[in-house]
């Protein structure tokens, strides 16, 4: 054989991609294994492989390297830990790479909620707050909303803790966008919708704090990825994966006869893991009306008593990972809550109260392939039964000395939905995501209207409700256009339909339909597009700038369309012709890391909301007021927020945050005098 062809043959063979097998274990600084960590291996030629650590913290994957001795980059990411990058050399045999992860600082933490994919917090072009497992465990908060109050952008419609407020007043608002009982923020539990399917509010007592591993809060509109409810942002509560032979029990007891028990038990058998968690709580409660106001005038009356709550929450999660690239889970939960809302009838002693029974189930699948990308799918269903009664407190002397029941409601609802998502990286310079999700909700408000004298006799029976179906398609592309510049482009199209609406109303005395009886309400449908564009630029390793502009929306809930309610002498009617709320918003920020372990992030934001759902007064007769929900006006919410973190050694961490905002009415044709005034409850 001639010498030159022989040399070319030998050289070509030496440069052929070599299959490289990597195995290893990922641990934390204490030596405990870290299940669920993402391991990415990239070669200089652009080949890439991914794996997820199993319950034992181990991983195994194979890619074709760039030749014997070629450089491989190993990247390990896990929630709550700083990203680790290692360099290894390709060889024909198996290689072992063990990794120890360190707790993440605010900048190094990995977030998945803002872009529906793993990214370092410092690289995300959005304002994101993260509460770690350490933050959750060290907090004295008994329920999730009290824990989240340490985030400046978080607030509920009422300032009262969920331990003493009506569920319909527990809607969450980020940055003061449309504070009301209905959430303008989507809440997720491991990526599955957690908001009440009928009303949109959130049962914070239902959050399994004992299993919560981290909570991510995206402050800006995320409708381009998540659609409905995400007009004001997203809160994602992520639970810890199964671990070997683990039992955690937290027992507390406080004043006013207040016990609480949190528990979590977990074990792993090969590729199968099981987690059981739950919480039990009870309290005698406390009065929510002050006895004597600062002027020395008594306010608490005969109708007032302690507001109290009793709840039980039980969840089971089964995890199965047949191979390093495949993960599945199945979850089932049961929630039971009874509340007394701090008032009682002075006629027959009936408590103003509410109760909830909620059964839920969900399942998910994630498949990661070096050649086909990352595929995720999930299904979920909810069956909820909510019951509430209402009490009127008419004007009397002395004040609050008379109370009578006015309405008794039962709201059964059902929901089901699912999600499909596919993501793929292109040579580490581009990351594309596409998906579809949908949800079906059906519910009724079954009401007994009581007589206006004693509140003990049913005079009107009403059944009002309908069905809502919605689905959306979304795409997103994260593009590294330059070594220090990344663009994020996304868009989503949502379509929903309200149908089978009805309002059956019968006079009990005569047995005949009333004038408000409408057996068939008109159907309503709409389509909304929600695009978003954002950019992130790293000036150097210490300073980065980012900004984004996007559109969001929120469709009216079945609760707003079909259910009326009463607070004292104010009756609020439903409106089956409500349309969507729409938002146009932008934000810009800078992240500064002046020294190792120190980070400061400042964000400016501006949000403009069109057609917010508002309560409009239709009639007032003395103390009795009748309102209706309507799409009205415009609001403008703008401000600035700052977050900071300082780490001193391995044991000390100082964090702080501040937000200043102005939330004002800019248009309100029904009552122009409100223009320029601040939004309430912000």
C-alpha cells in the first residue's frame, strides 16, 4: 500500500468520533445524594447528551466525542444548587465523573419556571425570586401565603392570613396587578395548575409545605408561555423527589389552642420511589373585628366571634424512572377544610362558615434524548365541592348587634387538563421549546336565598353555572446571538369557549320560575395572542442588563360568570357576558455582583391593564347595595424593586428586598371621579 494513503487512513481513523460512556454520582456538601439533577455532556464537535440522576444520585450516558483525547464539557444542574462545569477528555472506555454541588447563591440558582426550561437565574431576562428549601424550613410561617410574604412583590387581596380569611379572598397579586379575590397569577404545584378551577383563588392551606423543595416566583406577565391566569406572573411550588428511608415530622402548638402537624415519609426501591406527605391543623381562632377602635368607640358586636379554621391535607406521589433518561410520576391528593368566618346569626345562632372538599390526581412523563430533545407530558383532574353561607349585618343600635343569614351556596366543580411540551438544544447556541396545553372546567352555583326577616326560611332556589373549555399553543426560542447577548422570543395563542350556561331560578312558595330564570345563556368564545420578546446582555462577569416586553390576558372564571355573593349588605351579581382582561407590560433590570457572595438586582416595571373586571354599583337603597361584575376602564401599575443577597462563609446568608409602586386608575367611565386614584388593596 502506498505510504500516503496509509497515513491518511490511520489519521482518519484516529479522528473518528469515539463513543464515550460517563457514569457518576452527584452529591451535596454533606455527602447526601442529589436525585433529579440534570447532567449535560457536550463535545467540541457539537454532540450533546443528557441524563437525570436517579434516586441514588447516579447517572450514566453515552455520546460520541470528537476523537481520542477530545475535550468534553460536563454540566450539572439541580434546583437549589450552583451549576457545576467540569472538563473531561474523551476516551474509548467508560469514565467516572463524581460531582459535589454547592448551595446556590441568588445568581447561581437554577430556575425552570421563567422559560419552562432550566436556566441560571443570572441569565434569565425576567424578575425571578426563589425561596429555597432552607428558606422554607427555617421560616416560622404555618401556611404558604405567610411564607411568601417575605417576597416584596407578593400580596393577597386581603392582608389577613389564609388562616383567617375566606377562600374567595385569597387571590394572589404580584406587583399589585388587579388585586381581587380572583388571582391574576398562575400558581403551579410541580408544573400542574393549583388555582381553584371554578373561582381562580388559591387554597394556601392546601400547599404541602413539608414536601416543598423550592418556590419560584416570576413577577412579570408569563401569558406567552402559560396562558390564562399568568397575566400577572407565575408561582411554581416544587416538591422534593423521593429519597431513601426518610421520615420527617414537624409538630407545633401555639396559643388559642392551635396545634399543627406536618409529616413526610419517603422510600426508594430500585427505580421506584414513594412519597407520602400531609398536614393537620386546628385552632380556636381569634376575633377579626377590633373591640374598641383608636377613637374609643366600640366596634365588635353580638354578631362577632372568632374566625377559625380546621384542615387536613394528604398526598401520595409515586415516582418511577426505568432509565436515566425517563422519569414518570403519579400523584393523588385529598384536602378537607372547615372555616368559621368570624360571625354568627343573632336569630338562630348559625355560624357564617364555609367548607371545602377537594380530590385531585395528576400524572407526568419526561423523556430526555440526546438526539430527539426533551419531551414532557402531564395530565391532571380535580373534583371540588365548596360550600359557603352569607350573613347580613344591617344598621342597628348598638352597631353589629343584629345578624341574619341571607344565602346558602354549594358549588360543585370538576376540571381536567393536560400539557405536551418539547424542547431541544441546537449546538448549545439555541434552545427551542414548543407545546400545547388545555383545560376543561364545569361547575354550578347551587343557591338557597333566605327570607329577609329571619334568614331561616328558603324563598328562592337558584342553579347557575356552565362549562369553560380552553387550550393554547406556545413556542419559544432562546438564541445566543453573541457570546454575551441572548435573545428570548416567544408567542402563544389561546382560545376558550364558555358554553352550556344556565340560570335556573324558582320561587319556592309558588314553585314557578322567577323573572331571572334563563334556562340557556348565550355561548361566548374568544381568541387571544400573547407575544413576548426579551434580551439579556452580560457586560462582564459582574454586571448584566436585561429587559423584556410582553402581552398578557386573563379570561373570566366561571365564578365571575355565574356565581353571585354577598358581603354584609352588599350583593354582587355575576355577569355571563364578561370578556378577557388584557395587559401590556415591560420591565428592565440590572444585576450587579460587586464581590463573591454579593448580588444586587434592580428592576423597573410598567404594566397597563385594559378591561379589568370591576364591581359596578347598579342600585343603592339605604345600606343595601347591588353591584355587578363588569369589564371597565384601564389601570396603570408601575414601579421599581430591588433584591439583594450577601453570603458570609458557608453558614451566614443575608437577604433583603424592597418594592415601590404606583397602581392607579387611568380610565373608569362608570365613575370618572375614580380616575387618578390608587387601586385598593395594593
